[in-house]
């Protein structure tokens, strides 16, 4: 068995973090999180094509308002809950999220 070493897309990361944040507020989000995580496990095991997984991620992501909207909701959730955004990195998701954090903090300081 050949193991897939690809990383999830920024969209998949956005969806996963969004669902993790909101799963305690809505059981439907918890079910979506379980399902998408199982599908990623299938991709890693070579039992599901990554393009099929990505298509499912985009469909679900769009149902929640799209990539930018999901990132903003996630950032706002954690800023409200903890007062800070701790996720740092140089991947596209982290860069996009940090831009939103900076914009939110800038608008609060005005």
C-alpha cells in the first residue's frame, strides 16, 4: 500500500478548524467534522482520490459561506473565546487567517 503524503489544502484546513471550533455549538458540525476527517484518512490510505476529497471539502466549505467567510468566523470565534489567535505558520491558511486577525485588531483600535 502506497501512503499519500500530500497535505490538505488551505480550504480543507479552514473547514477542519471551523468545524472543530463550532462542533460544540451544533451537533451537525460535529458530524461534518467526523465525516471529513474520515475521508482524509481514506485519502492518506490511498482509498480515496484527493481530488474527490477536495471536491467534497469545497462543497461543504461553500455551504458555510466560502473560504474567506469560514476563516473569518473561525478567527472571530477564537478571538472571542481566548482573546488571541495562536495559530502561526507559513502555509496559505495561516497567512490568510493572520491578515484577518490584523484587520480585526486594526478596526478595533480605531
